[in-house]
């Protein structure tokens, strides 16, 4: 029977501090968590992050672990300068340039890979609506479904070409959801026909393009026969995502510590429900005691229910295979220094910024100022067009 240490492999854990030598990380490693997610609270500078991940990897050198980060660009970017700083992805959507999106994805992910990450929780494929929660906002590529599909798949291509797993999020989307799932459980008013027409296509395109991972949304979809958060819904995660769309990659939950989940019951109970629904990797982004509660609930349920133990093993196998296929490949020394924030990546970022403003990226600064003046007189500035 699957043991508690193995079941901890279903968890990607957040942690406090910037050093690997803490009691919390020692206990997480002893539990046997399947990987770690890094936040801004864990970051001092690139060399420190590089060393942190290297030490965590060395502590479990015989295991396939996942080292993840949310590095979308814009306001959701845990790593800042001297890495290349990227605009919010709505700017990339405004450019409507898939070739540029591939360059952005590859450049962004190559800097993550250089530090030792093998998972980037990006891109966001939620299609933005006028009343979509600000928690998504400019993280969304576009309000146009086709643009989200084309730019999103190009980003995925770029990210994965650098050896990093991309993660399409947040399935099945936050369309027309006004509430913020960080604090409460949103309910989508979309009927099935509207969802299929306007919000499903980017995820379907991502799956068809070979995206390595998908992340769930903590949103109730009554129109899809969902009676609870999609993260916990077999109808959405197994019947639609796995069955209908044929997704065979890794399915991550959004953070189980978010209010949308914890306000509905215990985090251990939610973890069990997520695994039953078809989720593989459980994000528990804060607090050691929450991780321990999750592992205990998984262990207790697996002991009582052999079918659940089998379901857990399927996910453990899928996570291990993905980590084995995407091993950390950090750079060192001058090679690392030469890549982070390099001139080539800065030029791509500058090109994106210029295109998003409707300027010719080949113009000099003076010419750009003149072009900007012309655009400011336009009735509908290019940067305001969908």
C-alpha cells in the first residue's frame, strides 16, 4: 500500500525564508514532498535562489523533484532584476505576434532554467471579460479567444523549448467571475454553450500543442454540472479535461490554502477531493502544518480505500515521469551571469513594449517620441485596441 512518505510526493510546498537550512524545509524533506514552489518571500538575489534550489536538489539527489515558480510577467513575477523584467501578458496579446510570444517564452524560461527551476506556472489562458475579477486583470492575454489561443500556445512552445514545463491556467477559466478566489469561492454565470465557444478553446489549443501541465481554477461552474470548485469536480477535471480533451499531462491544483477552498472545509478534506477529481499535484503554498494535515488526510483515506490509493499512485507516477523528463539544468559561474537579463532578452522585452504601444521597434528614441505623439491624437490609440 502507498505509504505516507510516498503520498507526500503529491504535494508541492511553499515555505518561509531564503535559506535551505531551516527546520521547516528539513521537515518538508523528511515528509517527502514532491517539490517546492518559490515566492518573492524566498528571493534575495539570483545567486541566492540558485544556491537554494541546488541545495534542495542535493538533499534528495536520487529523487525526481519539481521546482516551480509563478513567472508570468507583469505583477506576477517572483523574480525581478537583474533577471529580465517582462510586461504583463496583455501587452503580448496586444502585439498579436505569435513569433514574438515564442521568443518571450523561451527567453523568460531560459533564465528560470538557469537558476534550477523546471516548472513555470504560466501562461494564464483565462479569457478576460469586462467584468472578470481584477485578480486576473492584465494577467490575461486578451479578451479575444482566438488571440489567447494563438499567443498562449506560442508562449508554451517557447517556455518548453527551454526545458521548462509550461502550465496552462486556470482551467476551466475565470470568465465573467467577479469574486477573487484568493478570498472567496466564485461562481461562474456562464452556460455550457458560452463556455465552450469563448473559454474552452485556449485550453484545448494548449493541450493539442503539447502543454506539459494544466492548473485548476477554484471556481464553481453550475453550467458544467459543477457543484463545487472546479478543482474538486470530477465532472470537470476527469470527464471534460481528461476524458473529452484527452489531457494526459500533469494537473496541478491552484493553492489549496486559498479562501475559496479553506472557507468550505478543511484543507485535508479538499486535498482528498482534488485527487478524487483527477488532480495530480497539490499546491500548499503556506504553513508546514497545512502540508502535514494534507499528507495525513491522504494517508488515512488511502488506508481506508484501495481505489483511492490506486488513484494516488497514478498521480505519483505522472508527477515522477514529468520531473524525470524535465530535470533541473542550472547554469553556473560566468555562463549564469551572462544569461540573466542579457542584452538579447532585454531587446525582446523592449520590442514587446514598443509593439504594444503601436510603435515601430526599429525606430530610434526620437522617432518613437514623434510616433507616440501621433498616436496620442488618434481617436482610438493602438494600445487600447483588443
